[in-house]
């Protein structure tokens, strides 16, 4: 668990009357780091306006001392330069000229919006503030919105086509930093409230809270139709984490304002490369946060072209697969001759049987190839192999931890039937890993070795005496009463034990 310090410019700061963990920059410079001190987080409230100021050195020293600091030196430098807000401006593009004003943002939140704002504008502004904090995490940011009516009128016709993003012509948006002592008197009260909320709720430093060594975010998407873990499984992850000294919190992407407030990130939302799950995993890894799924695993598992190439190079047993880049008659004829019909076409990215199609004729093959190649430069063609079930082997850090046989959805050739709501998925059978045929286990571990050392679910077909690895999933399903049907709570303990091991190793580095 982290200790929080609030660092201010001088000893006589009025904040000392409000918070117990307020220290001056001189004290932080003189007395830290301390021997055997707990992990420390800093909220730097010193003036960071000037280069090489106390505020600048406060963040610089904090980073050198391995303290998590807000704002970081990078953020200070970025805010000193001209900030590009182009991507965020559309969120408030509906503001009219009458709403020219300055708005204070504290820890990514806005307050005191006047009656001149409609609900859409308020929502847009709150989203703007949150995203701004994610991009430039700083305690206080002043947002200035202005309109140049003359410019707007003169340029309205000239800029109508160029202004396709919806940004109002003539609207100017800028941001600036501010120290707490420079805030207007009425804003200082609001800032103190938000500072208290951030330190005690977001950074969870309330005195009554149970203390843990580490904090974890379990990322979920409440709107996801087929999430990797159901609610009962998530609650068991939280309980297992607590037994390992980890305070786990279930959050959605919109709730994460600063990933650096956590020591670990456990992604329980379906991942994709061009998606916030991958970007968040990258940010976490860059900042030394223990993360499953790690970005390398996401990158490799989410792209079936990579898996096909890796399987071929590592001699992982797999079905005959060809990477296709065109839908010419020659290509279609070659696929027909080599694989016959039916055969399976796969988009490079997809999960839970999405982006997988069975074609039965040359005409269907040509039509579907043209359709898929319009979205992706490459498509995979794979020989068709029907079995009553697919093996799913759960692997964590090179070790098999659970095994299931997923049966095909009723009247369908896949585990999931996305066209059927009643019979969306087939049945399952969970068993101990020692009852799994050795060929299946060996193939699963070999496939994972080609990807990484994370948490994976390996899909395998077994036909006669042969096994074929279909894919390695970086974000495998772990549902209560399904994957945990044999191990029970032990499955969750094993995963959280791995997090604990990695957190311990991180501390030794």
C-alpha cells in the first residue's frame, strides 16, 4: 500500500491545517528518501510554472527516488509547451459565443458549471476534463474557451469543408497550469474538497481502509455481451487478491483516471490491438506496472497471421493454413485444390469465434474473400476439421492450470453461434490437467512458448491420434462454474499468486 505525501512550496502553507501529510519542498529535499519507508506517492502542489523551479525539481527528485508523482516531469514539460487539443475539442464544439470563459479542472473533474450550459455541453465538458487529465495528469488545469466572432464570420465559408471534425470555426481552446495559492478564493474551497476526495478515494488512503501491500485494477467492460469473466468469477478474483496482499478494484476504462495509482493491472475485458485495452497495457508496462495481458501478448495473440507464422517456425502442430492477399481465380483454385470444401476463412483479428467463416463453394469463397479483403490486407484460409468439441487449456507462465472441453453450439460448427441467442454456446466439461492427453498438453505449452509467459487459453482440436492448435487467446474465459469447476477458488488463488510473485520480483529490480 502506498503512503501519500502532499508537497507544497513553503512551510506556512494553509494546506497544513487541512491535511496531515503536507510537507514543504525543503523538507522533502532534506528528509527523503527514508530508510525502509513504504512505497510513496506525491502530489506536487509546488509552483511548476518555471523551468528548474521547486515544483520542477520536486517531480524530478520524486521520479529519481522511485516515488509516484503527480504531475510527472513529462507532464510539466508538456504543459509548458504548446498543447495540441485538436482531438479533444469536438467534445465541446457546441459551445456558443456567449459561453466564453475559464473553467477550472481539478484532478480531471469540473465544477460550478453555470446555467448557461445545457446538458450536452456539461456532459461534453466533463468528458473533456477527464480525457485531458488522462493525457496530462496534473492537479490543477485552467481551461480557457473563447470565440472570435469576427474570425468566425469571415472564415465560415472558407473553412466549412476543412472543419469536418465538427469544431466550431473561430473557437479557441487553451490550457494553463496554476498553483493552489493562485486560485481565486471561491475556487480554493472546491479545490480542497477535490484534493481530499482524490487522496482518500481515488488513491484510497482513508484511515479506516484495510491496508494491503499493493493495489490492482481489474479492467472490465460492463456492456460486453460475452466478457472473459462473469460477476461471480470477478468477485472471487478480488477475494483471492486480498489473500495475497493485493487490494483489487473492479473498474471500467472510463473510471481509470491515472493508471499510475495502481501496482498491477488485470485485464478482464476482451482485448484488441486498435483499442484502449492495448493502449492501457502499453502504458502500464511502460510505467513498471505488472500487467496481464501484457501488450506483447495482446499484439501476438490478437493477430492470427502472427500466430500462424510463429506456429510454423516453432513447429507447433496446426491445421493447414494459408495467408491470402487476393481473391483472384488462381488463388481460389489453389485453395480449392489444396484444402477442398468446406474450408474456413479467418480475419487476422477476432475473438469468441468472431471473424471466422465457413465457405462451401468456389463462389462463396470468392465472395467472402472479396468482402474480408476490403477490411484487411490479409486473410487466413484454413482447412476445415469438424470435431464434437475443442480443448481449451489454460496456461499461466508456462504451466497448465485448467482444462476444459468446449462442445460445439447446437446445430453449429463452432463453440459460439453468434446468430443464435437461445443456443449461443455449447456445453462444457472441466477436468484436472493430469487427465488431459499428453499430446494435447504438450501442444498447448509449445504454442504458448511462441507467444510469451502470460495467461493464455489455448484452443486445440483432437482428431483420431492427432492434435491441432487453433489459436492462443491472451484473454481466456474464466467463468465461475465453468473453468473453475474442478479447482474452485484455487484457480483464482493461482492467478493472484502469480501477480504476487511478479510484484515481489518488481520490488527486487
